C-alpha cells in the first residue's frame, strides 16, 4: 500500500503554498524594517549636513563659532588613536590566535581561554573605559592621552580580532601544514611560511572590522576623560586628543545652546560614516579577492 | 605522543611469509620495524608490525580501507604524531637508529624521509617557490643553488618541460596530475633517502597515474620508495615487495611476484583475487 495519498496531497497543497508565500513576505518585511531605518537616518543626517561639509570643515580647528569650526582635531585624534590600536590589536590578537589554534593542546585550559575571550567580547565598552581609567590614565599616570585611549580601545576590540584570526587560521587546510611538516619544517616555519600567508586576508578583514568598531566607540573615551573642547592638535601618542564620535556627542549636547552645532554634528557623522564605509569596503574587497583559493 | 620502548630482547620477530625476503645480503635495510604497535585513543590501529624495507626497492603496502596501511607509512616519518591521541610502542629503525627515541628530531627524520600525499597539496605559491620551499627551510638562500635544485627536482619528477616557462606562476593553475608531480618534485628537492607515497594516484586520471608509475620505476634507482595503494594492479606493476595489511596486522610480506602468483596466506589470496576488500 502507499502511504502518501495523492488526493490528500492535492487537497492540502493550496494552504501549503499560501503559508509558503506568507513566510516569504514576513521575512522580507523584517529585512525592510532595518533598511527603512537606515534610509531615514541617512536622509536626516545628510539633509542636516548639507552646506556644512566642505574643505574648510575638514581642515579647520575647533571653534565656538559654528561657521568657522572644523574637525581637523577630531580627525587627527582618530588617526593617532588608530596608529596605536592597529599594531597592538594585530600583534596581540594574531599572537593569541596562533597560540590557541596551533600550539595550545585541545583541552580544558584551551576551552577556558576560548570561553573567556567570547565573554570579553560581550563586556560593555564602558567597563573597558573604567579599566583604562584605572590602569592607564591613573595607575600608570598617563593622563587622557592618545596612548591611554589607544590601549583601552585595543583591549576593547582584541576579542574580535582574536576570534576572526582564529577562524582564518582554522580555515587553512591541514594538508598544507602536512606538506610543510613532511619536508622537515618546524612548527614556526610552517606557521610563518604557510599558515600565516594563507590566513592573512581573513586576519586583515577581522582587523579592519575591529578598527572600524574602535573608530566609532565613544563610551570608553568619555570615561577616560577625553576632552571635547580641545584646540591644539595632537602631535604624538603622549598628547591629549579628541575623536570624531566624541565631537559628535558634545556638539549634539551643545545644540541646545547654539542650534548650528546640530549641523556640525550631522556633518561629522557623515564624515565618520564615509570613513567606516570605506574601511568596510576594503575589508570586503580583501575577503572576496582571496577567498576560496583551495 | 607517548613512546613506550620495550625491552629489545622480547620482541617477536617472525612474520609469516618473510622467509624469502631474508635472502638479501646485497641490499641494505632502510627501515626496520620491531613489534610496532599504534593506538588511536583506545583503538589499536597497528598490531605488532615487523617489517624490513630495503634500499632502492619499491615496497607496496596493500589492504582494504581502515587496515592501517596509511597509518603505517605515516608512522615512518612520524607524521602520525600530528594526531593528538596517538600512542606508539615498539621500535622503528631508520638506518639503524630508532626514530621513536625522544632524542631523534622529527625535522631531521623528515629531511631524509620525504612524503607525497594522497591529494595533490601544492602550496598556493609559485611553482618555483613550491620546489624551493624545502631547501629554503633548511637554510639555502643562494639563488643560483636554488635555481639548480628547482630544475633538477622538476626534471626528476618529469615535469620540467611542461613548466619551465612558467616557474613563477601559481602552482594551482596546473592540472591535478601536474600538481602531484610538482609535489613529488618538491619532495625530491629536500634530497631524501626514502620517499613515502600515500595513495599518490588515487585522485588522478589514468594517464597521470601512468606517469607517476613510470616515475616510481625511474626513481627507485636513487631512492627507496614505500607506496600505499588501493590499486592491486598498481602494486603488481611497480613494486618489488608487497606487504598485505589486514586489521592492523601484516598478513603477508614477500616479493611482489610471490604475493600475486602464489600467496601463502588464504586471506591474501582472497584479497588479491577480489573476494573481499
């Protein structure tokens, strides 16, 4: 006998197809919500900033006069911050990932570290700010300088870099390692000559995405006591600095006093978004160019 | 990896069917295993293996899937150690030195005992850099010497003429058969004494397979070759000695002619006539 009755199938087919259609629309709607929010946000920000972004805005220093104010200070602050964050996260993040993937014995200790790295990624950024304030700004007496901010930010995005570098290293096929070991290469020679070159695009993608998160972070820097009104530009990692998201934050607050500050905030947001968009594009290009090589 | 070295006096040396092999005074022994046992966790994959591999010969390892033949040759260059749960006991003498001793450095062993893997596994680098990889990790930096090694190795693997005009192109652009010969050339570049081949033709088409087989015949003049193969005709065609593995044991080890014409063990006969496996 047959278990599936053709007539029954025919009868129920209609409602099954309706449900199928409904599911498709529902999920499209869910996608649309995010998209609409993004468009509205963009529209508001861009319309507010029209007429405010020009070459002078990018190259002028801060001023209480909205017409003359620029974000040169915030841009150079962001630049110096990244100069600290990038090498530190790269070296510590990739180093940790290499240890966990290539050297650490799979066991409780490794699992313990792994869980804690995931937990660390979930710690609110303001907590990292408190850590930075306690250890770097006060403990080591650095003050609210680029180095203190950079170290704090590096710790904040480190888990992201570790996890993405681990994934990139894990994606390097074992047969490439075998080929290297099979010729008498040591572990380090294998890592240096085979694993890292193959994993590098994935690692770079992770580092860039982590940096773009660090560029947009505000809370930890507020806790560190990074000033909003800063006239001199930073010249090195031991100088005081400010960054774009902080500038946005304070201009938004002060918009209650001077209405034009809202336009300055909007203009800064656009600059920041363009920068983030560029960085993410680079990450995507690297990923697409080098993926699926084996 | 834990290495348990038993008292050398109490190993069992005789394996059925080795009698005709012993008569080899003119050829020196490259590898000798004594009571070699290997466990993956709780599962014993090799059981008391006693084999002798002779210089300038092709030794074929045959047997059904899961019989331990791949495990066996990976033990000879200690690649099996890369699996964390492996335990080995017994002795493996390579040129009369026990390679399972802690003091024997794997890096040194693998410079003498090269390997070609089942799936062609060139590095995603240029053909030149693939071949120069081994010499470079062993410290050769001189461009002229590297050039010579690359050419010699590629000629040795009979692929020089096909790639000499594109040495700096990525090895991934080659066909599977060519890639496997690149891997063989890469292995020759470390100037090994023994070449282990783990089913080197199982991923290749018949013509590429034939090329590798011809190469093996050519290479045994200078190297000792141990080849694992699923293909019994291949073993019969290219090897001097054949070992038949079953369930982690060596059922029979003898001259290839003898194994394929007049096997002493019923199980060998059943396997080579295709009654199982």
